[in-house]
């Protein structure tokens, strides 16, 4: 039994379904990050875990106990809001201790808990201030402090860093990682930010349209996505998708044609794929190159041609954006100065790196070479 | 900066604005000032010199005030009015804030229609509701009692409306954070919603005081026995055509009635102006 289990949970507002059949297990001490486009239900799921939203059907249990009807304050969860939601008329001390005071804890206990929490978050000097007199980063720390003093079983964060500027975000991210390491408490974290998700997560949960698309280690999701959505959502710049047609399959290989117009590719694939099926090839920008691959890298590379639409020079590298003859856009990582806009170039990719998706967006896994 | 300002000639509009402002102030203040003059003058003088600009005898004025306190139940009326006002203020604050808390921060079945009914009552003039209210009060046996005076005034649609506008601005996150912090429904009201609406509450208290102290009609109807007379009613007696009082004594009674709101105004001037601006209407 896992620490936190969500099984077939759904949420609807009237007839409008927001979450459908969510199944997820979270282990004790894990740092779990929910990512997904706006409106996919991340906040709703978080609020269902903490009890601010009811669960329409299915169950959520923590340490084996079903939480569906447990009072939000008694679930042992603590939430940090994007808006911080500090009480503006109370001092930092009063803000942090509010929950303990509501629980009628003894004064000495409150004082020691607050002192300890303030110590962890370096808030000692700010305890007498009011939220209006704090910077964004300090407010964020107070909001976390309010969660810490309650010794929760699970911390829930809903986009906690999105109101901070870029530099402070990086700093707070490091602080959060450090906090997680020191407390060892389970944390569930919602974000829009790719980098935040990749760097913080032990387990990354990609959601779309009210469903969990895939959950797993960030690099697993990056390398081995279950579907086109996850493949396209994780990673920046995004994965390239090139339409293709199956024209033959033979001895554990299939032959694809019409890639980006005219290119052909033969790649190892042990599975059934009828001739004539439309598929999509997924290629990460770092796996597409402007120079021919060495024979050791690949026997039979995908070779295509495209016009350089524009180049983004980032200093260390450049993102070259190509337009193929059929209009497909391809982005690739190249060294500076490798391509100039307006020219027509050839690009190369190794078939071993190519992922296949069916017309419905599901990943077509090469069964012989499955990782799992 | 100051030098520049001194050197600059005020333009026509500024001058005009000041002239108008001063004229309005004089018009507003003169009756009060005239009242003071009449009170602080020797008996017999008032009618002969009209209008006068300065008080002539402070001692005579004090005599008249002492006489009113000694020979009428004025002091008792003060106490009644004060208790009436204070109880009404606390009642209005408690009822309005509790109702506003529910209406503005939570959803419940029938909420929309209830608000609509309350708002409707805001539009109905007092004169229309005064008879049913009187009948109800009398049915309860509350005529000539303090509760009869106070309770009907506690349900303030205006107060509810004003506090609702204010509490709507409290972020939902904050209420939810308090809920997660283990605060119960009442504790959220007491520790979060109330302190955050402090300004609106102060304003409502002030507006309620001004309205209650100056309320003439309801006390007149419900408090018919002399021991329930408010200041307003006592002044009314002096003002009555057959009261056989000289002008200066009537004026003294009026002046005494005006003193508390005047003091109140001087103390809370800024809050009152803010409050009227905030509520967009006079109490
Ligand atoms: N009270 C509500 N009534 C009806 N629909 C709601 C309600 N709350 C949320 N929704 C809908 O539920 C869906 C999921 O909302 P949610 O806030 O969970 O999205 P999210 O993934 O957190 O998005 P974001 O990244 O923008 O914060 C949205 O389509 C939203 O419109
Ligand atoms: Mg959200």
C-alpha cells in the first residue's frame, strides 16, 4: 500500500467533468510535481487531496485511511497558495501560529514550533512585521512557515513561485529542494514551469483534459513518453513531429515514406503495423543534426531537406527552425553559425532516436526493445 | 516650492471656488451660530435685536442650561438616547456583519432570492413599513420598552449592503487558508472577516449613530411614555406651538440636542467623510 493513493477519482461541476478517472500513487517522502496546460485540473486535484473540493466519485486515501469525508483541517495536509493568502492584519508570528492557536495548543508549544519553523526559513527577524511590509520572497517563506509548523504529512503547493521574478524563483526553488531534503515530508507541487518540474520532481505527473497522461521520473517521461501529448509537453524546445506513412515491414524493421514530404526511413520495429497506416515520428531537437552522422552512430539515417526559416542564437547554442517541403516545422539544436536563414539545408537523424505515434497520438512502442 | 507657490497669483477659478465654499459654509453655520447667540443672552433680549452677531451673556446661557436640566427630564432623555444609539450600533454591526459574511463569502441555496428581498427593502421608504413594524412591536408587548425602540432598527439593509461590498473583496484563498488552519465557521468570521472589515465597520457605526440620534419618528411612535422620551422627543415638546416657552429656552433645548452629534462630528470628521464617500449615500 502506498502512502497516498488516488483511485478512479473524478470531479464534476454539475454536468461539466473536470477530472476523469484519476489513478495515482505517491510514496512517502516523494516530491511529486503536477504539470499540464492551464485548465487541465491540476489545482482541482490538489484541492481534492486537501479537502477544499469534494470528490465526486472514487477515493483518496492517505496512509490507508480514506480521506473523502475527513475535515480539511484533519487530513494532515498543508497547502501553500499561489497568492500566499497571508492574513494581512496579523503579524508574521500570528500568521504562522494561527493554525496552532486554532487547535488550542499550549503557548510554549506554539512558541517553540514557530521558533523552529522561523529558524528553518530564516524568518526570525521578521516575526513582528505584517505581510504588507514583506517582499514577495519573504511572503512566500511565511506561507511555507505557516504550513511547516503544523507538521503535516503532505505539503501541497499550488504554483507557489509564479508571482516571483526569475532570479528569486531560482533561489526559492533551491530552498524548496533543500527543505524537502531536510524535512523528508511528502510534497505535491503544481507548476507551469518545465524547468521547475524537471528539477524538483521525483515523480512528474503530466495532466491534460482532466486525465493523468503519464506519471513517472522526469527523465523517463522525457525519454519514453506514453503518448504524443506527453512527448510534446515535456522538453523545451518541443519535440518535432513528422507525419509519415508505413509502406512496408520486414524482419523486425518497418519502412516509412513521405516524411516531411519525401524523406524515407527504415527503422527497427517489432510489432504489427499495417502497410498504409499513417503515423508520426517524434524527434527531439537535440537528436536532429545538420551534419551527416558517423557510421558508428547510425547505419541508415533519416535524411531530409528543409529551408531555414529562422535561427534563435542563445549563445551556447542555436535553435534552427526549418520548414520542410510539406510545411512541417522542425526545430534542431546546432552550434552557433551552423545555419543561416533563407538557405536550404540537409538534416540528419538517427532512427534509434525516433519515437512512433499512431494517428490517435498513442505511442507505438518497439516491443522487442521495451524499457519496462 | 513654497516660494513659487507664494509668487503665483491665484486664478479666477480658484478665487471663485473659495467664494462659493465660504458662502456655503456661512449659510450652513449661521443658524447654529445664531442659536448659540440666542442661548447666551439675557432673557428678553432675543426678540428685540435681530439678528445679532455675538453672544451677550454667558452667565444667562448657563442659567438656562441649568434650568432645563433641573426642571425637565432632559438628562433622562440623554441617557435614553445614548443607550438607544449604542445598542442600535452594536446590533446593526453584529447582524449586518454576520449576514454579510454569509452572503458575500459562501454559497447556499436560496441566496440570490434572499439578497434580492433584502435589497428590495432598501428601496421601500420607512413611512411604508412603519405601521406594520409598529403593529408587530405592539403585538410583542414592546411598546415603551428599550427593545421596542432598538430591535426594529437593527435589521439594516443598508449596513448589510455596505459590508457585503467590503467582504466580497476578501480573497477566497484567505478563507480557505483559514479553513485549512483549522478555523471553524465562526472563527473565520471572528478572526479573519471581522478584522479585515474594520474600516467599514467603523463607518457603519458612525452612520448608524448619526441616523439613530436624529431619529424622531420611531421613538415618537413607540415610546409614548415620558420615561422613554429621547432627546429628539423632548426637543419636540419644546418646539410644539403650545409649549408656552420663550424662544431662548427652546433654543437652549435645541442646542443641547445638537451638542453630541457636533462633538461626534468633530472627533470623527475624517472617518465620516470617508464613510459617506465609501457608501456613496448618506446614512
Ligand atoms: N467552481 C467551478 N465551477 C465550474 N468549473 C470549475 C470550477 N473550478 C474550476 N472549474 C473548471 O475546472 C477546470 C480545471 O480547473 P483547475 O483550476 O483545476 O485548472 P488548473 O490546471 O489548475 O489550471 P491553471 O494552470 O490555469 O491553474 C477548468 O476548466 C475550470 O474552468
Ligand atoms: Mg491552478
